[in-house]
C-alpha cells in the first residue's frame, strides 16, 4: 500500500477571509469574503479589481462566525441574472438575512440596490450562524441557519425538526 501524496499550490491570492466559493456555470469562480464582498476569480487565478458585489456596509462581521456567509446562483442565472446570499445584518448578535440580488448589464458587476430580502431571523448568539445555501435537485433554495449559537446548543435547535427559528 502506497500512501497518496497530495500537494497544494496557490491558485489565487489577495482574497480576504474567504468563506464560500460558487460558480454560475461558466469559467468564473465567485469567492465570498466574510466582510461583505464577492470577488471574481478568472481561470488563470487572477482576482478582479472590482468586486462582483460589495455590501460591506450592510454586513455584521464583528464576530468570528458572522458576516457574508453563503452564495448560490439561481439555476436560471444565465437568463434571469438572480443570485442569493446569506449574511448577518444588524448589530450585536445580528439577524440572518437571506436576500436575492441581480447582476447588472456588466456580467462582472451585481447591483447592490437590487436586494430583495426574502427571509430574516434574529440570532440569539453571535456564533453558529450556518450560512450555506444551495439549490436542490427539486429547484428549491435551501439554507442553513445554524443552531443559534452559544455553547452546547442551549436551545436544542440542532436536533429540533419542528423549530424553524433559533431561540424560539
């Protein structure tokens, strides 16, 4: 038995606290930065100077598990230009916000003013915020809220299938 040897190599540099990566079914990669920006990485590893989306002024990234946390492109993105994000807004523990945005006529720049807030939930603690979101094979958007935070899941949200809001 020969062990498998894995070697890592840098592909892109200059990204700040990346927490998610997605694609819209073309050659670009979209890297989510926790502070509230989405950056485009080209196939050669170069990072665009202009963010695809910059909503830093709306994002609460004051805690280590807060910020802009997830990105998913609509299955029909190539025709409707819609994409979805999961981020923490507000102050203190913050509020999870699931929002839809649209791209501008420039395929490398989204319109921050196009935000449609689809769902919000006040977080009872600043950590365990989940953040991932993806479209399932059924075409529905799924998102992770986390267990509400603190330590040892004091609200028992991690195993509660009837609870749709942390801290209820």
